[in-house]
């Protein structure tokens, strides 16, 4: 089969798709990423074929500029900027992807749940498609708060009412994207969507989360599958100076690849000064050499790091609560302290708290003293490690990328 991938153009979504794509390629299939020209090199690094769309409004160089601007923003500003960017890419996909898919003779689409154009493009072309939840699942449920909130889980009537009001707010925020999809569905003579769930596949929906890290939902479809993190051995690993590790307990700190905060990195370093632990910071280019040299305690700071290899040695992760870093930490039974910055990170952080696998500090309340207290508490209390280990067991039994590929092949058959 020839599978086409429709995904947001950001690493947190492309890495899992790369793993799933490589697994399908190993089984004899062909996998092609369909996106703007700036992602051709990324597709190649993941071992995927690539076809470019959007040359008119997404010329080479436009994506790096957009990501730099996104990395500068936090909170609602970042959310508004993202909605504008998603609206543009949704327009691009609806306009250009159908011809590219026909030309490449693609049989099946693998559609990221956060890219609403994918399902409509597939329906327009008469192709089967499978939804892949690389972020928190967007499936609405009475007991699951909207993914852009840090609201806690609860069964009470007022909590359910609050959740539905939150979903209504979400619909208003995403209205620009919804209008683009609605216009193309009308042009293609497809029935209008009644709810956002109408854009999800009825064949299969695959989630990176393990069951133990999600709330006990009431309304998931039978086609929904918790498979755990989509991971496969990377094509290449980042260089790391292993000889600089000094044998003390390792604290791993990362804010992902998009939103770096020198203030947060500095607070991480300040809180670890004098501790019997070695702090390793993967700053993703968020710190220059001068800033790294000025960090208190002189932690080992690198641009990028082999995350899995470091987490095998780690006692604690300091994170922004990005889903990939959180799942990788849990897969190695590493407890966390989360400082969520934007997007769905508050909701993921709340799941860290709910599962007992760590603590959460809001960005506005982050301080050296408070963080130091939480680091000490998590390192000393074995319950955090035990709860992280419980989620790790759920990840181990969920099946990962191999099970995801099984689901894909079964659904297509």
C-alpha cells in the first residue's frame, strides 16, 4: 500500500509519524509526507518519501520564520498565532493536497487529529483514512476537560457542565479553521460537519497515550486504540559528551523543540545548585554560548540530546509537559516536575499530577525556592517513581508503533 501522511509541520507531530512510517516501510509499504517545501529534509531524515504542496503561499524559508515567532510567544498569544498558522496550512492542504495525492497514487491517508483538512480531503477523493492522535486526544467526553485547559478530572455535574462550556469556547477559538474546511466541503458537495468528531476516522483512531495516563473516559468509539508512544530507533542520534557525566543522580531538563525560555532554564539551574545531582539541559537552541556559561552551577547544557539514552539514567525530568517528553520519561519510569507554557501542556501536566507521577508548577509562580522544594520532594518520595513505573508498565503492554501498524493494516484490510 502507499500511505500518505497529513500532519502539522512541527517536530512533536512529525517524529511519531516518522516512527510509524518507518514501521510501515519495514513491512513493505510506501509512505509519503505531503507538506510545504521546508519539510523535505525532515521527511528524508525520517526515511519518508516527500511531495511538496503550497509553493505559492508557503515558499521555502517560511516555516523557520513562523517557528521562530512561535517560540517567542507564550500562553494565549501562542495559541492565537497557532490558530492563524493552522488556518493557512488547512487552506493549503484543501487546495493543493488532492492533486498531489492523485498524482502520487496514494491509497490511504494517515491524518493527524489536529489537522482537520485531512479527513475532508480523503472523503473528497474517496480514500480511506486513519486518525493518529499524536497530541492529547481531541475526542470529547463528559469527564475529560478540553485539552487546552489545566482543569482536573472529576465526575460531578458542575465539572461536566464546565467541560462542555470549555468545548464551546474551543469551537469559537478554532472557528477560522472550521470555516475553511466548511467552505471546501461545500465546494466538494460533502455534507457539513455537525461536530468536530465528524472529522475523525471511523476505521481507526490511534493514540500515543497509554490507558494509564488518560482519564477513565465514557464516550470513546470502538475504533479508538491506545497504543502508547510511537517510537522506533532513530535514523541518527544527537551527539552527546557522555564523558562529562560525573556519576551523580541525573536530572534531565527539556522544553521541547519549539518554545524555549531562558528564564525557565535559568530557574532550573538555580534550583539545582548545591544538590547532590547533575543537571543536564537540552535547550534546543534557546540559549547561546554566553547564556550557557552564565547558568548557575554550570550544568551540562547541550543544543540537542539523545533523550531516550539520557532518560535511562535519569532520576527526574524537568519539563514543559510536552507530550513526547512526558511519554518518554514515563516509558523509563522517570518522575517529573512540569512547568507548562502553552497549548495542551497544562492538560498534560494535570495528568502528571493526577497519575501521581510528578508535580506541577505554573509558569507564573515558578521560583527557584519553590522548584527546589519540589525537586527535593519528588526525589525523596518513592511514590512518584512507583507511579511513573505503573504508567511505564501500561506503555509496555500498549504495543507501541508495532501495534499501531497492526491497527493500520487491519483497518485498511
